[in-house]
């Protein structure tokens, strides 16, 4: 089942695009290793779910996966060969707004080499370039 909000204040949203770097959610907070996007995009609920399934298949019930993005933006799309007008279309899918630097997934409880291979498999499913990062240690 794809992720989507239980309820929203407004059913339809405007598109709005911002190309700023992420200031929130740009470091590993819950796990030991993370997958960070280097580009901005709208990540659909299906893409997020595909990444989760790829990670769980590879990890085989070991470790813990944290998904740091949530699809809360409704994206509407008119059917093909439809004339202009007649109002805004219904919601086609839900998307998460991803800025450059946003951490998408985190993994805890597995060695670094296993985490790296798992996150590479998730990165294959993502529509943007991603990089492997570790937890910042403060002394």
C-alpha cells in the first residue's frame, strides 16, 4: 500500500518549485548510515515503496530501515487528449518534496559494507543521484 496522508486541509495544491538546499533532514538522525539525495525532485509514493521493498529483500529481516521522507503533496494530472478548461484534475499520485541534501533512508544495526550495498540497491530505484553518508560523530 502506497503512503499517503490520512487527511489534508486542501485536496489540491499548486505546483511551486524551489531549488534551495535542504536545511532540515540533511543529516543521519536515527540510524548509522543514510542515503542522501544530491538533487531535488518530487519523489512519488511508489518510488519510496520500491526503495523500501528493495532494502527489505536484501537485508532479510536484519537491521532496521528508517524512511525519512513522506509523500504529502497531491499531484493532479488531466487525462490524455482532454481539452483545456473544466477545472483542475483529480489527484493522480502523492509526492514528497525532496531538496538537494535531504536524507531519504537510514539503516541501523548492520555492518557498513552491508549497509552500503543495501543503500546502493535503494539508490537504483530513485529518480535522483544519491550518496552514501554516515553518522556525524561530535567530540
